[in-house]
C-alpha cells in the first residue's frame, strides 16, 4: 500500500523517520509531500495513495475526489475540522484523528503565552503573576486536562466548563466544574479556549460572553480561529482597555487586532503542536493506525461513523 504524508507545515525530521519505520516496517511504501504551496501539488500526490496522513491540511471534497484509491485518511492531531467528513463517507474513506497525542505541547504553549501576557509581553514594566489567579478552561478534553495539570503547578485555581464532560470527571481532573460558559467567563481572570470548531461553537466567543470577564481579563485561544467572533471581539477590546487577547491562530482581522498594542499577541503560524515530541507522538500514532487498518480492518479512531 502507498501511504502519503502530506504536510504543508512539516513534521520534525525525527517524526518523519519514525513514521517511515512504522510504514515500511509493515511492508508499505511511504511518499512525502512537505511544504507544498499549491493545492494542485496535493491533488496530484493523492492520485495513487491508498492512505493519507495530514496535519491541518485540507482534505476537502476535491482532494477526496482526486484520491481514487484512498481507503483511509488520518489527521495526525486532534481537530478534524479540516476533513470533509461527508465527502470521506461518500467515497468510503475512513477518517481518523489521533486524540491526545499532541495535547501536552498545546497545554505548555498556553502557559508560555500566559506568562508572556501577564509580564506585559516582556516590555520591562512591572507585570503580575499566575499564582493565585483563576483560570477557566472552556472544554475539558485532552488539552484542557493538561492545562489543568500544569496550571495547578503554577498555583492557579482551575475552573472548567464542558457541555459534554460530566462534572465528576472535571473534578477528578483537578478543576472546579461550573454550570455554564457564562459562569466561567464571570468567575475567571483568564479563559483558555479548548473547544473544537463545530457549527455550534463557530463565532460563539462573542462580545457578550467575553465582556463578562473581570477587569484585567485575558482570553487565550489555542483552539481554532473560527470559534471567535472577530468583529465583536475587536469592538470589545476597543471599549475595554483592560482586556488582553493572546492567540496561537492568527485571526483573519490580525491587522485590526494589532492596533491593540500591548494587549494582543499572535504567533505567526500555529505552533501549539509544533514540537518534536508532539510530531513524533501524533505522526507515529497515525502510522500505527494505518498499519492496523490495513492489517486487521481496525477503525478504533474513526470519526466519520
Ligand atoms: C490539532 O488539532 O491537533 C492542533 O490544532 C494541531 O494542528 P497542527 O498539526 O496543524 O499543528
């Protein structure tokens, strides 16, 4: 079988080697398409692929149409909003993710961005500390749980709201469960977003919600840009000079946000999962899932069921 790794933002070299070992060790062939700049390159490369490993690369209907032999696509990572699941199902392609494999990397970045924010983006002026502050996790999945673990080490009070996670699971994970997302924003000094981009969550982080934050509130986004209502957040930041917004996903309206100097920061390219460890974990998990699928038909991590 031919397994294509198509990554516009490549894995660390050690991860690619690990993937190669897994795939070739199982008797399959590995093809690499890294740092491609045109969709046409992807459309060409998928033509004869039986399996596909991607990161945030878009596996849309056009890609799935072009991939005539494709049986399985694995998103090496958590969020699979970049795969057209209906098109995958229509083509009888199994779509999978590798949940949890890169979550520590994202959680560590959250804390790094928070230290940066409370220390005024290292501008030399007196800042504040994270110890004793209340952090609210919007969703308590793999990333939220890791943030909770690390935030407790910083001496923070951890709160969480998750529409799908039972309260006792949140409490076992070391966080105080609140009843609504509104309550999370009202209670916490910092809110960190860990929700996926779904029809329900898109644009849900809006003026009314963020305006519930106390004076000096910080909003951290390492999830997806689509969950933010950018227009409304810009309006709010203009009205409330006490709020800060730090993000690992450059907003569409980056230039507008950049006007809030000293209160806004974005990484140039999403780098939450951009560590050797996360690449190795997620990449090798993806390779193993593909091997298991071809060996026994295993579809444990299928997301288009
Ligand atoms: C994920 O959903 O796993 C993260 O957003 C990482 O995305 P990336 O592989 O494009 O860095």
